[in-house]
C-alpha cells in the first residue's frame, strides 16, 4: 500500500482511482463493508482502490476535542493496509483545510488533483465548511464532473439493531462493554504502544508491570481488564500472545493523576523496556478504586489475576 500525505502534486500512479472518503476512526464493520465495496468497484474497473482519511482527527482541529482516537494512527494504517486498499491518502486536517468549501474540496482536490474516477462514501459522510457537502451533493456533481458515485447504505449490528459507528464504540468502551465493542469491530479492542519507564510501583509490591502511555487515545472505562499481550519484536514474540491483567487509570492508591495503561504479564520476567506491545482487551473485571493501604491492594491484585486467568481460559 502506498501512502500519499499531500493533496498537492499528486503522483501519477495515485490518480484515476476508485476513491473512498471518510475518517475511518476505529475501522468498524461498517467501514469494512465500505472498503470491500471500494475494492470491488476498483477490480471491476481494473483501477487502483484508494482511501482519503485525515490527520489529526477532524474533531481535534474543529473543536479541540481531546482523546478522541479509538486506535492510534499506526494501527489505522495497518488496518487499511490489511483491507487490501492500494493507496492511502492521509491529508493533514488543518484550520485552512477545514475552511475549504464543499465545492473547493470537490473541484480542487477530488476532481482536479486526484482525478477521481469513482467516489464511494458512507451513508452519513459530510464534508466542507459548515458541513455543506454530502452524498446528494456528490451524486449531483458526478454527472457534471464525470465520475462514478456509490453511497453505502447503513449497516446494523443484527443482534443489537444499532448502526455501526465510532460513536457507539466509544460509548461501549466507556461502559466497559467489550463484548459489544467486539461485535462492532469484528475483533477484540486493542491498544498498541511502547513500554515506557514508570516508578516501578508494581515491582515493589510483587507485580511488575509494563507501562504504556495513552497519549491521545480514547480512554475506556477506568479499571482492571483481562488481556492478551503480544510483544511486537521478532526475537521474543510469542505468536499466540501472553495472558495478563491490565489497569487503565490513575492508580489512586498511590495518589496519582497521570492516566496510564499498565500491564502485568503472567509468568514473564524479561526486560521489555522500549518494546512495542499490542494489548487485546478480553473482559472487564472491575472498576478502579482507591485502597486504604498497599496490603489491601496486593490482596485485590491477586484476586484480579485469578479472575483474569479464569476469564481468559473461557474465552
């Protein structure tokens, strides 16, 4: 997959494509269907498939919304690549970009620069200053500018009768409802990050942890989770992953206020500072709480570990 980061001076190989539009935050099953349709049309037309996404998340630029990402940029790129898309246009969503009218975005970027052969959007895609561009606008202009157009109908999770959306995923994550998140994503929710040095608080109480900075990722419900850990390092990677227990929060027993993901890997003692981990969240165990002392915390962690082992063995 080729990545193009500017909408100016587009290379020739990246023009005349079947082009999907959207932010694709989370890459849920609704997005997956849209990408499948994009690839299908591209194969029928014997053209390359492409996707336009934006960085940072538009809500960060437009409303200064914090911690909105469901997945890191690197994970999103990986998911798009694995979908089979040929070209990813990753355009910088700046204030000046946000100020473009729907007509400017269409005529200057999609038609003039990218020379889009066919455009594919989801049912609720909106673009341009004051959200003036939508599916009807693109459909009307497809005749004028001679490009094909497809709008994907909304897809629902059959068991919940809810349309797949990133908003619903964030809601379920905040409620700790991982099974529902899994239905929307088609896979386990996960966080990828590098192990950073902490204060060794876990080691001091007998439960060494790998600390991961959450940065601008969306915060799931604070608390303890049963997790599967994958070490992304060719020398020590366990293909099936390691079992463990994770905590997301501020470690209130130690009067913390910085938000971390910390992971205790069962039966593991290697030094992995600087290694990249992929943590799959399998089940929510309990909410984060402040204990009266370290001994109470140790007793609870022991219970959490036993509960995690039980949950993971049943998964």
